[in-house]
């Protein structure tokens, strides 16, 4: 896919190319590294409906991102995006925007059997599905809701049957699921699905950040390479978050996302729009820029565009690159990942 000519740059010279939109802060999983059950319990107050951007509001904001940055790709995130009612109607609205040529979604896969066909018909191109183990007992413990591996595998099958392109993500945590690296690699290679391993990272306030929980890119590479030799291949585009590899002698591909040991801040070109209408310029942001307020108070397109441009041009985030020097979990109030999407 050809990259568009960037139009606006941040303080470190990085263009704005991609937009990630969180549809909801709710999720039907309680994974310990994202929405641990002891915090996100029955007393936790999720966003009330009136605070969520409506489909029409998001649609209008997408058009402003297109106007200032020529955005062509949209990724829909959550929480779990399929917890948002009538999501296929929203996809259909986005699909009718001429400039958008790629609509993707990140999901835990558990609700795909029910929705995959409608999502594809509405214009969704691809899904990235999270699965951290093939061992159902372990996976049920990780997701905190007893959802089985079979449920997610059925979701993958439903997505493929519907004609959606599928990629997989696995967050690797030492002492939890590093023994699943090889079984996952073998399983998804046989299925012809690209699997990406993600270094565990401290997103939000939910987890005490400890480097000893990180299984590094180097280590993941070594575990796979010993059994099934792999070699690096070129990135699809500048700013791609995964380092790509292929199994030698084939075109079968895997990726490793090394946000901790080999950060990719210098090429990050992603803006995030939260479910309650704030623009975030980093996954590890301490705060966002409110665009819902001005939108609902009658701001013109030009005024909304100015908010986007000013927010991006002031951006100087490079949290992951700085983080290795700050692994003592300073008391900083960060935004939970479930709120702004991964």
C-alpha cells in the first residue's frame, strides 16, 4: 500500500499518518496487564453513554483528520470494540468516506463469531486478534473471565470465513506464558496466519513496571530461531511497529513488537482518539486534548482542524525511548490502555 505524502509534522519531525479510534472503554475480558479485575470490578465507573462520542461525531472528526493530514487508514480499538452496539453501522459510515482505503480493528476475538460477517459486509478489511496462550487453563486465568481458547479460535475461523484478513498478537510475560512462544509460532504458521509477539509493557497505572517481566525481542527471536530458523525481512512501510521475520525457505511470516528493549518512538506516526473525545499522541500519555467539548459547542470544521494541527505540532512524546531510564514506576498518573486503545 503506497504511503500518502505527509502534511503535518510534530516537534520531532514525525508525520501524522494513522488514526486509532477507541469506540468504548468497556471490555468483556479482565487481563491483568490491561484491565485487572481488582480495579475494574463491579464498582468501577465506565464512561456513561452521553460521554462517548457518537458515530456521527467520530465520522465528522475523521473528516477533519483527513483534511489536515490526508489520513487513509483507520484502526478501530477499545476496550473491546465489539462491546459498542451496532459497530457495523459505524464501519459502513467510515467505508463511505472516499479517502479511507483501509479499515482495521483490534479485538479479543471472543465476539467475532456473532459479528464477523456483518463487519466484513460493512467494509472492515482486517482484524488483529489478541491471544496470549493456546493452553486454555492459562488463557482463562489471563483473561480473568474464563473465556476459552476454543472461543477465540472459533472467532478467528468466523473472521476468515467472512473474508477478513487476520493477524494475531501475543503479549509475552516472563513467568506467565513464555513457554507458549513456540507452540503459538508453530500453530499459527500451520494456519498461515501472521503472529506478532509483543514485549510486555507498563501501560496505564494497573501494573507495577518491572523489567524482569519482559521477555526481550532478542530472546523471543532466539527461542523461535533455534527450532525454526527465521531471518529479518523489510518493513512494509516506515513506522511499522513490528520487526518482520520469515521462516527461512518460505514466505511464512512472524513479527516482534519491541516497545521496551528497542523502542520505535522515532518513527511513530499514530494519533489516538479516545471514546470520550480526547486526542492522545502517545499510548503512554499523561493526558489528552479535548476535542469533544469544542465539537459539541458548535466549533467549525476549521476550528476542529486547528485543534488537531496544534496538538500534533506540539507533540514531543518519546516515552518508550525514555522509559528504560525510569523503571522505578514513578508516581505518574497515566491513562489506562483500555481507555484509549492499544
